[in-house]
């Protein structure tokens, strides 16, 4: 089997705080004298039911982790390590989501908070040869007027190069907020040429996806995995060219599906959906990008040709510049053209595979 870490790909669904290494979180907590829940530091992935109570537990842990990021140096470390980790997994394009309001109190406001992220993204992209774009994300838990403020801020830094804002998102519990009330913020972002990348269709089903598509006109859906529960809606999403950022580990950890095999990855791909695999919050789900491709291979039976198609879909759905897309797509072709490693004999005479 070919090495999935060498498969060029784009990573389009990764959250700033959720990208943290567990070791980094522990060091930041010690540095700032913060006592963390044990669930954030053990080796087990989070598992909660897909209920408001389950989301509350997830959000409480996420907030505890976010509280450990308390200044410019911490923010730069999170971004730098996220890019390094993606580079190690073959990601040539990373589009990372951040809500700058969460870190503004420690650095003097939302504008410097965003500028720190963009500046470090630019520097890390050079160090690791990974093109890095940033998605500014508003929260469903806050007033839609705040989303408009963030959209205007995002528009000021719009571009398609490393260290530019490439999209505007909407995250947090899908059951909260009125989707239509966030339409004005997305209109601001759209006029600036930003991709619309709201979450939708993970905790809630097709009716919510229809609501998001109708009011926010997404280019990509964060998750969108439950779109397949309504064939007509899925057909409409495919026809509109809306890509789905599918995150199998997240779906299982948040109780949407009982196990990775129940995630309808194959059905979405078979229906013609443009699917980009993502890790979402590896800090909590203990599963990074390559692990999502391993699920596609080991659980859903995707062969190397199908895995290459997933990688191509992620690259095409990204907001990378044309040169980056061409380079990464050529890399996918080269990965597929290279001979697969031959089985080797183990000490007991059994067949094994080169890593």
C-alpha cells in the first residue's frame, strides 16, 4: 500500500484551538497555572452523545483548552505547530479556522489577534513549504451583528496567498441561532471574494442543510455529512458544486454515528459529491488528517485510485492559488504513478507492508 502521508492533499477543516498538540496544551496550562480536566490530557478520544448535553461537554473541554492560549507567543506556537503537523502528513495546503474574538483580550483586540495568526501562517508556510490560508469564523452562539463585524475584518485581509484570509465561516452548535440572521455577514464576505464555508449537516439533518444552502450560499459545507439523508438535497448540493468537508473522527466522537463504518463516505462520493476529508479538532478527537484517509482505506475500502481522487477533490475545493493547485495535483498523479511498496517478509514468515 502506498504511504498516505506522502499523498499530496489539502486540509480544509481544522480549527485553531482544536489543532493543538496534547503536549503543547499541557505545557501551556502549566506555564499559565491552569488546571485542566483529565480528559484533555489523556490518550482517549472524546466520545459524547449527539445531544445538547453532549455538545455542552465538548464545548466545556474546548473552552478549557482555548483558555490556555493567552498571548501572542502562544498563538504563534499553535499556528506554527499546526502547519508543521500538516506538512508531515503530506498536506500542501492548509485552510485553518479561527475566531479572533477568543484571543483578542490577550493581544489588544480582534485586529491584532487576526494579524498575529496571519503573520505566523505566512512565516510557517515558508518554513514547511505548505500554502496556508485562514478562515475567519463567527459563532452561532453570539449575536449576528458580531458576525458582521468579523466579516468586515476578514474582508480587509482577503487574498489567495499564504497568510491571507480566504474564507468566512460559521461554527458552534448547529441547533443554536437563526441561520437566516447570519446572511448579511456572509454577503459582506462574498463581496470581498471570500469563500463561504459555514458548518452544517452534522448535528442536524437535511432540513438544516437546506436552511444553510438557502440563506448562506456556501461554497463548502463544514461537515455536511447528513446531506445524504435526502437524495434530492444531495443532488442539489452536487449540482451547485458545494464541497463537503467530511470529518469521520469528529462524526464518531460527537455521537453522530456509532462508528467510522457508519459514516456515509462512500455513498456521498458515489453520488458525485466533492468530498474533502478533514480532522476538525484533533486535540479532542485524537485523530489527525492521515487518519481520516486511513478510515477511507481500511474501513470504507477505498483503493489508491479512490484515495487519490479524494486528495484531488480537496485540492480543487481549496482556495489555493492556481500554481499551488497545479503543483499539488501533479504530486497526486506522481504518488499514484509510483509503484506500490512490495510486501516484505516478517520474522515469522508472514507478509507485511513497507510503511
